[in-house]
């Protein structure tokens, strides 16, 4: 079994997921959350030295639009984290289209990992689903994890 830590970076806090895979597919979510960026760097130090895990982070790409300080601050944090995955790679890998939106990506994740489960695969407290406890930034981090898995573990061309 292998482990991937995937990060959806922010300028102050970042969403993350840690998933377990068997080389054929991601089998379960081990952790998911949104934490302060210094805690992300601490987590990276602990996880990387304690285990052999892969780390992936969503990278910002220039789209020709003016950006604010938050984007530059996020770039600094990305540089302090690890391996990058571009959003366009996630869209192509999960949806097959660069015009895919967050809702399309979330649905692609549900279709792949939680088909037929209620509440977008979240389930309930009594009957938790594959994505139990997920919220906005955790979905984005999961997209990073799956794209990293497909690209670097399975060797799928994106």
C-alpha cells in the first residue's frame, strides 16, 4: 500500500487529504481537513520522515488576469510545500475537459469512488461514506491526490 498527501494551497490555510492506494486505485481516505499553513509544513516534516509517502500540491497557473497579494502569498507557500499538479491537469484527468468546473470535478470524484452513495458519497454519521466529512478545500485536495495518482503512480498520460 502507498500513501499520497495532497494539498490545495491557500494564502493562510490549506485543504489537504491523505489517501491510501494499492497501485491500481485509491482505496480510502485516511485524513482530510483544512489547517493553517505552518501546520501543513509541520505535517509534511512529520509524515515525510515517518513514512514513505508521495506529496502533491495544486499549482497556480497564469491565466492572463490581474491577481492580488493573496495569490502571491499562496505561491510562497507552494514553494515551501512539494510536487506540483496544475489545475488543468486535474480537469483533463477527471473530466476530460479544460472547461470543467468545481462541481464537475466533485461529481467525477463521486462517480469514481462513491457511486450510488448518498450525499455525494459523504453518507451520514451513522453510515459514513467514502467522502465523509469532506468540504470545499478537501474536494480540491482530493482532485490533486487522484490526478497525482493517475499521473505518477499509474502512469496515465494527461
